C-alpha cells in the first residue's frame, strides 16, 4: 500500500479557504481491526492508520517520505471553480437567473 500525499479540498459548505494551503501525508489504513467487547467500537494495533502529517509544501512531504523509505503516491489538487459575486448582484436588473421569491 502507498501513503497518499495530497492537498485537501475546501469544504463545499463554506466559501473560506482555511486549512487548504498545506499538504497532507496520509498513511494507509492497515492492520487487523477487532471489535472491543466492552465498548463495541473497533480497535487496531496499527497506529500509522490514525496518523496524518501536515507539510507546508509538496516537496517537503515527498522529501519526508523518501527519507524514511515510505512508498508514496502524489495526488494533484483539483482546480476549484469559484463564482465571484457581490450581494448587490442578487438584485441586478439584468440578472441571468430568475429570482424565485
């Protein structure tokens, strides 16, 4: 299994871009998962499946993976299409979409 290096996508429900500038090194989920008889939740002996490392640049994440002989795969970020509008555009006379209120 390969570790993934990617840049997280922004939240679809928010217009902000917080926490999307960094790169994440995510280890594969591995090991055997068993059910804890007391709580009924899953438990695992593999700690790296719960670990995500954050880096400022993609090059830093790749250098970290190469220095520790971690097989990795870099996933390119997808471009986000943004429509820039102001509040006053909702009331424009030549509005392209009809107002349904």
